[in-house]
């Protein structure tokens, strides 16, 4: 079982609230990713990091921001949530090089009312 | 542009039957191809990895094939079970500095009793 954890699993909040989705991994992986996935749809990369103090935007434009101050921690923040942000957010990590297996967290399902 | 196309988009089969899922890619230079299984509401989990030199690999009732010449892979599920109901995602890794990943849209499989 992968040692990558996301909190909260489920979150229902009102429009305009600031939220932070937490993601931590204990595998010492350099690379970490955030994906957004609507029900029954494909995964879209919104942010990634190749190491501490390194963050990049993914293929899908997102109003969220990320930080990577510690190797094991990669939180995602929405300053002002809107109903259009309602989705499932999946965090993943993998080792630099190697065979590149992605280890995913269980996901955070966000609902913005 | 690197692309991964999966077919069919969705599939319904009866328990005990076999099925084959397809993945075509245009990722270059190619490093490896992974099949992931994603249960509803969970994060994807790797089933198998195929590298350039491998043609066939089995993991229990799952058998993956790779034809590097035609850039096609398949995932064959034998004697399907209800627990096989999930999305199956093909992910191709490029052999470049970041080992960039390209995701397919997934095949949603439903196994009915």
C-alpha cells in the first residue's frame, strides 16, 4: 500500500472560503503531482513539483496554488472557492528516474456550494 | 504532441467473460507504459509496466501486451469478476529529462452478475 496521504477526504464549503488540501508522502519521492478529476472523467494535471522549492503549472489551468517547502509535503490552496472548483483532487508522487510508478493518495472530494 | 488514446470508452460485460482494452500512443521517445486500475472514488493503482523490450506481461488475471512498432498496448482481463468493475488508465512515460507522463482518457469497465 502506498504511503501517501490526503486530507480531508471530503469537504463541503461555501463560496468565497479559502481551503487547503493537504498531501503528504513518506516514501522520500522527489516528484509530486496534483490532478483534478470530475466523476467518470479523465485525470487532468494541474500542478507538479520536482523537488523542494520547485513548482510548475500543469496542462489544465487552475486558480489553485501549491507550495513545496518540504520533500514530503505538497499542499494545494484555493484562496476563494467557487462552485466551478467542485471536483475530486488527487495527489501523487514518484521517484526521480526509475520505472516511474505513480503512487496516488485516496483523493479529496471538494464540493463548493 | 504526445497523445494516448484508449478504446473503448466504456464496456459492460457479464461476470466470467473475458475482455480486452486498447491503448494507442504517440509518445516519443518512449520509456515505458503502465496500466492503472482506478476503483470508483479511489486513487489509481498500478497493475503492470511495459518497457520497450517487453511484449507480454501477466499479473494474475490481467495480461498486458505491447507492440512498440505500432505503438499499441492492450490489457486483457480473463474470467472477469465483479471487483474488476473500475476505470483502467493507460499512462505512457517519455524518455526525457522530466520523464513526462501522458494519460489516456481511460476505459470504464462494468462487470455485471
